C-alpha cells in the first residue's frame, strides 16, 4: 500500500505561462531546485538540493520524463536515497493543467510513498514542501 500527495493550485494565467514554470530548467530552479530538465519523454535528469541525512537523502533526486503533453500534462519519476545507487524513495510526480475561464488549475499528484514510519515522515515533509514551493510560482508569475 502506498500514499499520495494530492494538491490543487490556481493561477490567473493561461496554461502556457504555468507550463513554462514546469518545463524550463531556469524557471524550475527559481521555485524548486537546480536541475538539468528537458521536456523530452525518456530524458533522464536530476534535481539537486542540500542533503538531509536525517531523512536518508543525499541531495540528489533522479528523474525521468515519462509522459508529456504540452500545456496539459507532465509526468516524471522521482527517486532518491542516502547515496548514489541506493534508492529508498521510488515515486512519480504528475502535473495536470486544466484551463479555466480566468486562469489555470494545476493539479499535483506525487504518488508512491510507502506507509512505514520513516517514509511517512518524508511524506509529511514533502507535502508541506510542495505547498511552499508551488506558492512561489504565483509570485513569479505576478512579476512576469
């Protein structure tokens, strides 16, 4: 059994503007982490952050683009652990953009969290982290 983070955000911008913050590496770095993302199915990329040994995290998230429908949907794997070659979190991040009359609804689903105590701690930290980081996108879009 696994748990999923599910969050919904709204931006008063068209899907194309929100999409840029999900797919342009320099814009992703402004709200999430340094990365070498390319919007190409099959592309392997990494996010890099500060290590958090208390959570068995070495600061590198290994990802692969699994699905991409421009301005509508982006799915990638999200794997990390205490050291290269040791994966303790094997999950998937899915972004869905829904056009609305006055902007865009952005749906996040990050699934694949085990239900053991250690992973539930990570789940709680990441749930709060996604909310905090995605809020930055609204500020960045305002300043465009």
